[in-house]
């Protein structure tokens, strides 16, 4: 006969499992919504504004006040074995350039080389129209042959459950910040910096700067609730995240010399490729600090097979050895 204690523990365990299933269902619904909003051809390249960087899906230049359009990412949900599905850029693989020749042999014409990125250290492969080889299966072939390669994974700030929560007011007085920026350099790769930080009167973000004012400013409102590229007067799901992170850095280290590099769009979405390119831009910001400082990555990527994303690994390897990398952990309910 079971004890009441055991029955109670079993009920608690069942409740936890139900909560996990509900959270997973919400997450997958969010991923499917993003997938539908980013269908191929929905966001054509703007030939009048030009392209920043070498990656095809990097953020496009746009006049301040009109917002920078989202990267033209064509996303698809992919799954391998018993893992939850994750978003990737459709029909793209990223391979270490040192392994590109071997990868081309393994992929046998199903995916072909489409240029080098991440300062030439990564080669992008794209699937041919007549190929039946899915991205997860192509990654498996590369792994089986001992070749370092991965899908072009997608990072999302709200990919789990964060989009359901809203900021809450606080009664905690923050006091005033400092105008000093003579401390250690901290480079934040995120959604960019709100152009209105200079209008604040609390001084916490005084001296915080976008690395490039044409590229690294957060436009805040680019899309409406349906995902159309129409500003609707409301903050987008990921808007202001980078500015928020900069505020946390300044509260911990008021004299920090904070620079912002934009990699994520106002939905908090970006490809592995774009984030890797942003890390390469961030690396150059340590040239005048003797190669010392902190790189902050308050973001995360879930991969198809659990292996490390190739482009991010190679981009991080280009940082000066005395740069400390701080990244998000436990961002998917399991940490």
C-alpha cells in the first residue's frame, strides 16, 4: 500500500512534468509563429540603403527614425532524434573553412559553397533545389565524417517564455550614475543602443556608445504584432534589451567604458552567422585597450544536435586572449 507521502511526491512530480509540457508547447508555438512571419521572400533586400558587413543576413542600414528593417531571414523549424525542434536559417550550413574541401566531398553536391564569412574562417554552404537532403541529415553526415559543421542556427531572446512577461515597476531607488567612462571596456553584443539614452537625467548610461551610430542603434519599433514591417507605436518584443543590459553593467561597474554592437533585431532574433560577424566587429574594439576587456553576450542558441555552433566558436577564437567572455546560462528553463 502506497503511503500518502509517496502519493504527494508523485503528484508534485506529475505537476512539474505538466508544467514542463505546457512550457514546451508555448515555446514551440512561438517558434512556429516566428517561422511563419519569416517566410522566404517576405522581406526583400533594400537596394537603396545598402548592406552592412559581408553576411547576407546582417542588419541593413536605414535612416534613423524610420527604423532598420529586420534581416531577411528565412527560418524553418528542424528536429533531429528526440530533441525539441529549433529554428535555423533554411537550407544553410556553416563549416570551418579549414574543413570546407572535405565538407564539399561529404555533401556530394547536395549543398554547395556560397562564400566565406567570419573573417574568412567559416564557409557557408547552401542546399541545391533538387536535393532531398535535409539540414539535420546533412549535419549528421558531416559529424559522421568528423567534419566540424552546423546549421545556421537562430538565437531568440523570447524563444522560451520571456515574451509572456512584462516589466514590473520597482520601488528601489537607483540614485544617480556617473559620467566617468575610464574603467574597463565592456562590449555588449545585443539589440543595439536606444538613441534616446542621452535624454536620461539619471546619468547611468552617460558615455555608453554605439560602436557605429549607423548600424548599432536600436530602432525599437519596426514591426507590428502580425510581424509586418510596419511600425505600430509599440515596442517590439526584443526592443531595448541591449540598453537594459548596458544599464545592468553600469550599475555593477559605474565607470565601465561600455560599447554596443548590434546583432539581434527588435524581435530579439538573429542568425548564428550575424552574431559571429558581430563578435568579429567587437574584437576590433579591444585594439586600443591592449587587448583587454569584457565581451557580454546576453543571448543563447539551441542547436539541432547539441554540439557547439561552429561560427560562434571560430568567432570567439579571434578575440584577444585577455578578453573575458560573459554569456547567458540557464536561459531555457533547464539551468
